[in-house]
């Protein structure tokens, strides 16, 4: 009687595993193009993510070096923006 439960459990979890992988397969709404202790450049889809979200991401990166992220440059493209932050 326990054998069918062992067979059903993995099958029941399969949709959850696929759902968890979806963002990794399709990508996120922003990603780092360049990272160093001095700066980080992030490209993001401006219809799906806010600059505030990107700032948090850049702040976390610079915080690893006991620095703060300061917006240094913006490159606007159709649908995306490229933000460069200096770690100061």
C-alpha cells in the first residue's frame, strides 16, 4: 500500500519543480553586465522592473566591499536601460 504513494509523490511534485525553474530558464528582468569592486553595470527591462529594484541590487553588490552604490550613467534603449553604478 505504500508503494503507490512513493510513485505518486514525485509525480505530484514535478509541476512545482518546473514552476520553480521557470525564472532561471527564461531569465530575470535584470542582470549584471559588468561587476567589479569599483562599479557594477546592470541592464534591465524597464517595463518589468523599477530603477529602485536595480538600485537595491547594485547596493548589495557594492555593500560587499563596504561601499555605497552611486548612479554614474544611464543608457536608454527601447524597452531596456543600462545603469552604471560606481561603488564609493
